[in-house]
């Protein structure tokens, strides 16, 4: 009898504990539901993009040359001498923002003689037969006329690439203008859509703004320039246009 009473007491105690746990769980669920934010209603997502075409105002001209020889030091010295002479000439017209001068790539690599099959099978390393080096000078800026005239006076180097792009200052100015246009278009579209749904206005919930210049630095024209071409008076150039875009996207809550 005592054993039966003890088992009955343990079952009753277990049921009470389970009931308490269920009650606590129900309370936690109720509190979580009360604390969770209400599901937003009458919310729409939309975006607007504005585009402005602007003339490219930044000219970049890349000069380069190559030299070959059996001695690495001699080839390197020749390239350095040519680069120094070109730099001295370009620096005569250098002016910050208008005509900027900087060095580009400078490389020196070995050339290897062909290996006969028997030597290759024996694991013989390739033999260096000579050296080939190259160097570059980059001239860029807003004064396109001065840069074009300079191209005919750079000694020892020939034109390898030419390209137009948008300067940083011009890009920043245009980005401000096109962003303002995109924001106005976003606001106008949000109001129009809200009214089409029977509402009188809206409030902005979240929004993001981005811009880019799709034209960017245009791919440069690669030129097979001869020495005679480099000696000509000036390089004829013509700037194109760049499209600067701004996009505003986000969500708004329509209001009565």
C-alpha cells in the first residue's frame, strides 16, 4: 500500500512540474509575441535612376619603348637614359592638375635560348641568350592642348596608348547633381504610386543612394607608333562623353 501511494505521489508531482513548464512556455511565447514589432502594412519598394552625359576632360597619354641586348646592365642603362631624357622634357610643362607626369612600368626580363631535346630530357636548365627591357612614361591632365603638343617633343619614347576619362573634380561635381535628380525622381514616383493606391502621401522607411560613371576611364587606343610619328608636331585628339548615373532605391509606407 505504501509503495502504491508513493508511486501515485510521484506521478502527481511529475504532472505538476509538466504543467508548470507548459505554463512558463506559454507565457514566454505570449511575451515574445507582444514584444515583436507589428508587421508593416501598405509598404512598397521602388527605385529611381538619373543619368547625365558629360564631356570627358582628362587626357592620358602613355609613352613607351623597349630595348634588347646580351648584357642586362647595358639594357637597363639604356632604358634609364631614355626615361630620364623623356622625364626632363615632360617636366618643363608639368603643372598640378593640368599636366601631370609620372613613370609607368619598368621591366627587365631574360630571353632563353632553345633547348635541344636531349639536354631537356637530362634536366639541363635553359640558358639565357639575352635580355629584353621596357619602360613607360605617363602624361595626363586637363590641359589637353599642352599634352598633345608635348607628344611631339618626347625624345626616345613612342606613344603606346591614348585615352580620355573624367577628372575626379568633374566626377564629384556631376555626381552631386545627378544624385539630386535621382532623389527628386524617387520622391515623385513614391507620391505618384501612393496616390494610385488611394493614399494621400507616404513616409520613407529606408533608402540607399549610389552613383557611378559608366564611361569611366575609356579603354585606351593602342598605337603602333613609329619614330617618325613621334617626331610630328602634335597628336590630334578628340574627347568623348561619359554617362554618370545615380540610383536611389528603398521602401516607403503609404499614408492616408
